C-alpha cells in the first residue's frame, strides 16, 4: 500500500493518489457484488421511472396540441350552447361583411348517428354538414375526387364527401366517386374522399360523412346550425376578431351588457355580459341577466382555438412536472440505498481506514475514495436506468400510449442520478475521514 507523508506538499502526486483511490473504490464496490447490484438496481429503477413518465407526459402534451392544430390554424368557433340561440347559415356572410379581421367562415351542423345504406350495408355514421370553405378553413386535402362548391350548398344538393375510415367501411378499396349512398333515407352522390387525418384527429373527421350544411338541414329537418367557424388571416388578428365577433352576436341575440369586471349573479361567474378567461381573449361566454334567464350556463360561447392550444399545452406541462416529481421519489429512494451501502461499507472497513490513516493517509484521500464509490454506483445505475427507460418507453408506445423521448429528459435523469449519488455519498465519506486511527484500529 503506498505511503503518503502528511503535509500539503508531501502527499505524493495527485495522479498517483487519484489512481490509487479509484482502484480502492473499485475494489470496495466489487467486494460486495450482491449489495452493490441491488443498490445500482434501485438507482436504475428511479432513473427509468423518471424517463418513462416524462416521455408519457411530453407525448400527451404533443398529442393534445396536434389534435387542436389538426382542426386548422387561427380559428374562432362560435357555439350555441342552448336551444334558444339559433345560429343560421346566413350569419357567416354577415360576419364576413362586418369584420375585416376574418378572412373566411363556415356554418357547421353535426349529428352523431345517421343511418347510411349502401347495397347490403346498413350502419350508423356521424354526419357533418358544412359549407364549401371547409377544406381551406380546416386545412384538409382530398384523397380522391373533389369537394362540393357554393352552388351545391345554395341549391341544397344531395352530394357527399367521405372521411377516410367511412370510405373504407362502406366501399372497401373501391373508388366511391360517382356512387350513390342513402343517408337518412335520401340518396346522396359521392363526390370525393378526404385524406386521412388519423385516429382522434380533427374531431374524428375520418369516421364522418361530410355533406352541404343545407342538405344536412334537410335530412335532420332543422333550419339551424350548431356552430360557426371563422378564420383570421394571421395569429395577430385573432384577438381583435374574437372581440368583434363577441359584440356582434351579443347584440344579435340581445344577450346582456358587456361587463368584463363581473359581479354577483352566478357563483364564480359575472352577473351578466361578458366573461373573459384569465389567459386573455381566449374564450368569451355570454350570460343572460338573472331576471331574464334563471338557468345556469352560457347560451353562447366564442372561443379561440389558438388559446385553447396554449391552455392545453400548459396543463400538459404541469402534468409532466407532476409525473416527474413522482418519479423523482423513486430516484431519492435509490440515493438512500447508496447512503446505506456506504455507511455499511465504512463500518465494515473501519480497521482498514485506521491502518491507512496510521500510515499517513490524509482525510481527503478517504473522502475521495468513498465519494468515488458512491459516484460509480450512481453512474452505473444511471446508465442502466437509461437503457431500462428507453425499453419501457418503447413498450408503452407499442401498447398505444403517446410518448415523446427527448435527449433533454434523458440527460436530466442521468445527471440527477449522479448528483443524488454524490449528495448521499458525502456523509459516509466524511464519516470515514473523521475516524481516529487509534479508535479505528481497536475496532473488531
């Protein structure tokens, strides 16, 4: 065993001391293989848990944002929430004339189940009635054929465009363009097929049958529509358009007075007029005054999808942080395992420590040795945890979970394992360095 003389200048070269400390640390780790393996496994489980949960959280955030963005960009939706608010197709033209910050718009009517017949097939499909601007507003291209035009909408012509899944379910792989299907007992001619968006994207448009909104009104025997969709030319115009749309429909349906400050009335909501979400002009709810409409809930909502994307992303970010915090508990448990094994190691090697100090080893040498042991356990556990995390993330993706594994999350998890190993190795290392040689040599 090398001998180091005391004193700041006579303790041997740093290289020799460092090499010896590393060899001693490796010997200490390898001398208790089972105990070291279990400690490494505890750290690895913590790192893997952190990586997997962060990947799931990030994947959920991206999936939510993708679902909103699949509907289109810079969109504003006006929804009738109660029967006494009757939105109509003609409202779109009125808005386009009065609001310069709106470039296009469409009326929308949806029915969840309408009977469709084609040859021997009889099944229920969601029906979506829209105007000719649907492909541009929702940024949706066609796979086959063409979309209907303004004349089809104006003349209530019975034509249809199929979502991708609806096409495959009704026609299989056959080209449906020009074929006739019966929707709600009325014969419609298929003009085209929408390109595939993916499961759950764009309001599950792949499963729907799209027809002119006026034809949908004829099938459903109604003169109203459920929603009005408007698009601004750019993101900077959305807020101004949102406010203008709110004022137009507030006056159109005589819904209260504008009162952003709020008041009594409904618990947690303004007394009447307009409610704006804390994030800004993201959503505007209109309320009847209590003496006119005693029921709760806004009869009309004007919503910016841009703000909804931001709010959903923020909620997902908070969820990801929460998942990361939960996984960090497992990593801390792994750190406690490192501290435990190091304290046991110090106790078992008390006589060795006493001999080294009697031969002139400096306390810094002992601190270095035990810190290296803790660091080795943390690094090996972190590397194994990365491997387990990648495998676990791949398994989660295979079973249908949306995941997003980033290098930043992997780096944070590995660095966390190293930092925790160092922090939890400090106390045992200083405990070993403070042992008195005489007392250590007496230990049996």
